[in-house]
C-alpha cells in the first residue's frame, strides 16, 4: 500500500497536501462523536483557518476545522495537530424555531413551544431546521411510532434529537448529511473470532456503567382517559395497568438466575382516540366534523371535566381547545382560546380537512382501554427483555491481516457477528464506536454491545454465514472513484 496523502481545502481550493503521522485517527462514537485527529509535519508554514476541511473516502464524509490547530515550531519544520470534525457537531450550532403564520406575510418565531407528531414528523421538522442555516440535509429512515407531544425548551438541534429519542426509544444516526431515526439494518454480517486470521487479535469485555438488572417489573401507564370505575391492580390512584403475574401489573424474568430484583416503570401510554377532520363548516370557523368517531363522546364524559381536543397537525398543531360535541350530527365545536395574544381559531389560522387531533379528558370506551392495556403489557415485556440480564460491552483490536485478506472496510453501525466461547456469546452487534488509523486504514479498534432487535436478529439468523472463510460481506456504500483519485493517493502522486 502506498503512503496515504490527504489534501486540505479552503473554499474548494487545495491549500496543502500532507502525509499523516501514525498517531492520526478517525474517531467515531454512535450518536456522539465523529472527528479526525490529523497530525502531520510540514517544512513550510501554512496558517490553517476555521472552516478549512478534508474529505475522507473511508467514511465518505467531509470534516472541517471548528477551532484552530495546535502548532509546534521546531528546527526546520512545523508540527501540526488538527481536529477535523464531522457534521454531527453542526447539530449543536442550530436552534429549533417554530414559525407560525400570522397572515399578511408575517409570522411568529418561537423557541419555547410544543410540537405533536410521530417520529417522521419530528425528523422532518429537525431536518428543516438544519436546512434553514445550512444546506443538503436529508430525511432518512425512521421508525413507525405513535403520536406524541414534546416540549421544545430553547433546544438546539442536537438537544431536540435527544428529546425525541427519549420519547420514542430509537437509535439515531447521521450519515454524512442524512439523518435517520432508525437502527441501521442489513442482511449479512462479518464474522469475527479471536485468533490469527479469524478477526480479532484481542477481545475485552468492559465494565459498563449500566449495571442494573431487573427481574420483576411492575409496568403502569397514564392516569388519563380512564373510566370512572376503572380499577388498577390495587393502586391507590387510578392508573392504566394490565393483569399480569399474581393479579398485578407485573412480569418476571430470570429470577432463577439473579434472584428477585424489583422495579416500577411508568410508561406514557393511555387509551386515546386520534381523529382526522373529514369536513368543515364554511360559515363557522369553530366547527368541524370527523365521520370516523365510533362512539358517542357525550356518553363518555367525566364528572366535572370539560372534554378537549388537541391538534397534532395543521396550522393549529399543539393547540388544545375545550369542545362541545353534537351526537346527532357528529360535529365538534371548539371554544376560542388565546395563544401569544392571538385568538384561535381565526380567519387566517383555522382548521382544514385532514388535520389530525386527539380527544382528551374523557372516559374512553372499553375497547380502547383494552387496546391500551395490551400495549402497556408489551412495553413492559420489551423493557424487561432488555434489563433482565447483565448488559455487555466489548472492545476489540481487529486483525489487520484479516481485514486486508478479506477486503473489509468497517464503518460505524456495521453489523458484526462475534463468536467468543470464553464470554459465552455468539451474537450480532452493531459497531457503536470505531477508531481507524488514518495512515494505515486497515488498523481498527472497535467497541460494540447490546444485541440487535429481534426482528433484525431473525432475518440475520437465516443468512448463510461462510464460516470457512469467516466472513459474509455486507453491501457497503461505494465512493466515486474520481472522488478518491482527486483527494487521496500515494506519496509519488504529490511529490
């Protein structure tokens, strides 16, 4: 392999061609870090500026200087230590603003607001915030989720992503400028074992900060939208529950291995109806219809409580209105509310057909309650599956001869199959941290843990792993050959 040479650019013009020292590395950590520590020597002084950048073909990404490099002037040379950062760091630079149309070409811009939607809704909103200040950000894959409301409290984009992740419990990733709210999936995985030409030169199980184990879990939902006579499993407060073990809202797992370790978790799950406006009244901006409501709201009122609707899409998204419901016509009439000194709805900001909403502060019919109880039981089971055994995390030095022989190009989030009898594992893992030597790209250190979701695991288990060659290739994104030739080459090409 020739000596790797990299060019540093400013405004699309190459300002330096450098040969990295062996201490130069690409460092990536899932959802946290993506940078290149580039160390090199030059005989001539170059005053690198914030905004200068390099292109790294191995990750197909641009990395830029966000702060000035460290420079040492020694006899006859200058020694540089530069940190070129990936696009993930730009997520901290952009604020999330909600622009609301006021009419007449004017709008309100809020930094404290509520937004309601599913994972797709939030992903599209966050990408639009990034493209407001930068360009080229793209909506990627996303999980199919429920509709939820999240309060944005002076968030930057990175903080907003974490808030959405906490609400919907997914793994996100930024690949170049494509933002995904979904675990990366694939159909095959590289196979790694410890041993010469088998994948790993060393494998270490790390002590994890997540040390909790739960074997007996009580799972409860919300107190909202429950019938007056709803009985929980003995709780003083009425709270959504399911009939589990011993008549309680409880499930157990692995007690025989680890003993009784109890925990109580409250999930944001409630019986609820999500509607969509099917018609409006042109003469009354406060009235709309939903022909799909399959129960009489007036038969499900709570004593002393005014029913409301909260819009989760459209111009009134995030706004909650007290309502009256006409059982004969199926019409909703909302009370006027004031928000930011504006009366809503009005002739400019009003309903339209297709706007979605939730009905709140009523006693939901029995089937909705049963559906919510089933959802709660599943959420409790999923939570217990994760925490009913010790969480394992591993660090491995990859055998560079194995990498070179099999032409493997590892990337963050790639799926690997790790077989280690000493640790009792033969599992599939996504790479969560990756360090790659810039001067020798076949030199990797990786960290991984957390077994993949069952749906992906099932697909991967049927793959035909080629154990004789110890590898089944993953289909990786390729880089345009001209891009590589223009930016990276051997020493003779540049000297």
